[in-house]
C-alpha cells in the first residue's frame, strides 16, 4: 500500500527496483546509477547484483531531480543533503542548513522574477505573431520593416525583436567611432 508522500507523489513502502525508481521519477537508468555512484542514492544488491532501493530513496531522487531542474549544481545538492553529516555537531549543521536554505531561496526568488519577465515577453511575442500571420503569405517573405500594424522595432518585446525581426537589427548600421567612444577609446 502506498504511503502519503510529498506533493510530487507518493512513495511506496516495499523495496524498489531500478525500474521502479525510473518509473517513479521519470529519469533514466543512467541518471539513477550516476546519483548512486556520486553517493546521493544508496541501494542494496541482490545475490544476482540487482539494485534494491528503500522507498525513501525514491523521495530523495525526486527531490534531487527537482533541485537540479531548479538550477542547483551537483555540488550544491550534495552539500545540502549531506549538511548534517558534514557539520561539527547538530548546532553547527543547523546553522549551515539555514544559511544554505536562505541563499537558495534568494536565488530562486531572483530566478522567479526573471522567469516571470521572460514569460510576459514571450506571451507578448505570441500575441504579435498572431498579427503577423495575416501578413505572411503562404510562399515568399514579407517586409516587416515597413509594417504599420505593430509598434516601432525598439518598442517590441525582446523575444520578438531577436527571433522574428533579427534581420532588421542586423541591418542597422554600426557606427564604429560611436562604439569606440562608448568603450572609452579615443578614435583615430
């Protein structure tokens, strides 16, 4: 019978095979073996050499995958999960865990802000592409630089400018003396 687990799914109570770990996490066998080699997962071996994992190892694997998808390095995951065993006593380990958590929460908050801005930019691009559909013929190209249905190029979302209108950006003249002045170099 499945025990209630974290929000990302229940964890079973019986020993799990490699296939169970894969099915329960969505990762590959190679990933499970890699995390085991790195010491992040532990498995017992049957007499035939097959891996058997405790149910808690699936929960740990799911958490590792979530941290990795959030951008944590393998070293950061290892440090976080091993903080209690690496400390000079529980008080020091608790202090270190609090520091790690605070640092990672701040980093996640910054990422969330970036992702929200990126999402808004991409949503705007999606709306603009709907306008562009009316102009693009089944064959051939359209001259976007003469379009009067959209805002001026500089006012368009970055993703739209860089993905759809990049030719116009590349065609803009490059003023080398002005660029040199921006870098603080004197022009000859």
